[in-house]
C-alpha cells in the first residue's frame, strides 16, 4: 500500500520567521567566523563613506587653494580606503563562503542520516529523483543564503542607514531631492518580488520533476529500449525540460526588466540633483564639492537597495527550499529506536515468535496480517507459502523491523524486538531478498559492506554457497569491480553473491525471501546444498513460491489473505487435502488452474 507521490506546495508566505530562525541554528557552530565576517562587512560599509568625504574636501578646499600637498594626501587616503575596502570584502566573502560550505556539509549529512532512518514506505511514496533534489539543489540554495545573503543584508542595511544620515547631515534639502524617487523604487521592488517569487518556485518544481524523470528512466533504460520507448521518453523529457527552460527564461526576463528600471530611476535621481544642486551652486548657496559628494552618495545609496531586493528574492527561494528540506527532516521515523534497549542473553539461541500479530500499511487500510502466531525454533526451518499478497513478505518485513505491528508482538528468545536496538536485531539476521541489490564496487566490498568481516571469512562464505567458482574465473577475482547494481553479472551470479553476503556475517537467523526464484535449476540445487549445511543450528524462515525448495522444512505455514490457514510438515499438509495440496498439485502439473476465479479464490490461489 503506497500513498500518492509527494506534490509541491507553494509557500503560504514569502518570508517565514520560524523557518529562518531554524536555519540560523546551523550557524551556531561557526559563531567566530560569522562574527568576524560581520565586523569586516560593517568596516567595509563604513569605508564607502570615505570617498565622498575626500571628494568634497578636494573640490572645496584643496583645488580652490591650490594645495597640492593636501590634494596628494587626499588621493593617498582615497587609495588606502579602496585597498582596505577590497581587503575587508575579500575577507568577508572568504569567511562566509567557508561558513556556507560547512553548513551545507552539515545539512547534507543530517538529511542523509535521516533518510537512512526513515521507514521503507516513505521511499515507496517519494520518487528518488525528488529526494536527490532535496540533498543537492535545495541545499545548494541554502548555501547561497548563508554565503551571500544573511550577513550581507546587515551590511546593506548599515550602508543605507549611514549614507542616509550623512546625506541629511550634509544638506537635508539635497537629500530630499535624492529621496524623491524612492517611492517609485519601492513600487518596482515590490512588483519584482512578487513576480520573481513565483518564477523561483516554478524553477524548483520543474527541476524536481526533471530529476525524478531522469533518474527513473536511466534506472529503467533496459525496459525503455526493450519496448522501443526511446522516442516517447524523449518527447516527454523534452516537454519537462522545456517547462524548466521556460521557468528560467521567465525569471531572466524579470531580472532583465528590474535592473534597467532601477538604473533609470537612479539616473532620474542624479538628474534632479544636478538640476537642483546646479541652481543652488550658481546661486552661491552650495559648493561644487558638496554636490559632487552627493552624486557619489546617491549612486552608492541605490546600490544597496538593488542588493536588498536581490537578497529578499534569495531569501524567498531559500524559504521554499528550507520548507522542503525541513518537511523531509520532520518526517517521523515510524520505526523508532528503543528508548531503553535490552540485550539478549548470550549465547543467542535465535528463537523467533509471532504472538497475535496484526498489521496494516495505513491507518484506514485493510489488515494485511490478522492474528498471526507461530514459533520458529533454533535449528529448525519454517517455511511460508501462499498466493501473492497473502502476507508472506510482510512477515519478513516485520521481523526485520521495516515496520512495526499495530497489535501483538514479535520476540527473539522471549525479548520483544522493539526493545532491541535496530542494529543488534538486524545483526542477528542474514537476509536474502528476492529483489537483488549489489552496490558499485568490488566483490569483496559487496560481501562485507564494510562490516568487520575478515577477507578470509568472506571468501569462505562465497565458497560454501559455490560463488567462488565464477569469482575465481574473473580477471581480478574478489577485487573485480561491479557495475551499477552488479549488472555485469548474471542474475544467478548476483543471487549467489547476495546469499554469500548474508552468510558472511554468521547470523543466528536466516531469512530467505524467494531466494531461489531468479536462478536456474543447477544453481538452485547448488544453493540448496549450501542451505542444508548452513541452516544447522540456526533459525531459518523461508518464503517460497517453489514448493520443491521447502519439502524438508520442519514446519510449513500456508497463508491466505493475511491468515495462517494450515500448518504442518509437507506430508501432513498433503494429507489434509486443503490449500497446500491444491497448490502442490498445480505446481506439479506445471499449468494454470482451469477453474474460474471464484474457484481459485476458494482454493486460496488467487493472484
């Protein structure tokens, strides 16, 4: 049972103080570099006032009095201020880029760690490509916020305030003339923010769709080519890619309009200053130096306004990304660790007991398991059989704590598995699943998965299942590097490696979920010989469609619609002439049941 895939939801507000406060928590470990960056930023902002002051003194004092010494000193001071401003900006940029990268590193580690703790149903509901977007693109957006957004906003605000104070203190009438275009600038900024906000959201949504589609079709390329879906897939990818391009072009268009408009308004402010200041200069009520200083201050006044509008848009984009990231981080772990974990008595016997277990995948969904009870004893093999959807694999998933039951409990040696740490529980179990998965890397790595297993132990496990026969034929043996998911091996070879990987840990409990469904008869016989040897002294649970693989099981449970309908040995079940006998006869004949669906359902073989 899976829920619909995650949909992108728009932010209710462009700015969410709760999200921003939560983001700023990630700066706490880096207080020192952030504080140093703020001081450098404030120093650089203060240095922006030096140029206009020196210009005014040069035009009003040094030049009229032909004071070359003062003029030279002013020039040297001006160059020194520029050099200091460059040094401050360089240091601030370096520090904040470092902080941004460290925060991005920390956040990605946290997201990946949380993803590994989430339950399996979460990954059934959410496309892998979209989750990749969370870890890559969304985190990168937050990096931009930390490296060039949060701290520089303080610098821009400080610069604006300092320039406004200096302009008003120097000549309040000229300041009012320069400020006359501010309402138009504010209107432009407001319209820009509203337009670019939607454009940014569209870009993020379309990027997530692009990644999800690309990941899915690259993973399923064999199926795409097998069914000749290349052209159809290309058309769909072209459509999604075109939507992504359109969203980007729309944002570029908005920026292309905004910046020239602000430049025009800046030019209007300068024109008003030249006109009004020129009249006053001609009238003798204003000096040329003050007018020149005002022109410089006005240019520098509008630059932070542009920067602040950009930073606000960056903030909006970061709010959208942080909402998605925190939505992921807030996803509850449905299989939590035990608060006060217990330890199993040593040595572990490995007795598995299901006591009245009920389970369903969703709160209002149908029961997948209904009052399931059984005991798998050490040294014995317990088999689960039944039609597809009967609940066999669900039993295995509950034992491995991919899910927790709603009612009843599961114990190992009398201890509820919810009272064990997940690591200890899964360390007891060797699991071979039907869906084979090998990682990119060499064969030895795939056998140990970085567990403290000596190479000799891994080699022995491979030998005991017969995997060493094909491994020894490879050019580099156990150092042979596998492709993605081990696709440069046959299905049977991948199955043998998966089996050897489970056995290399010397587990107390063996769980085989259709472990021989993907191998030929010869390989199956090879695995069966290994199983007979390795199951000695271990608790073994076998899920099987092929009844030939479990004829010698100590107990066979026949499941139907989540219930155990029959139990016993192979001979005992045949003697009952019930569901198991019906299933065995059908497989023996090797043909589909001729009865209509109602009869098949009655026999427990539907699906």
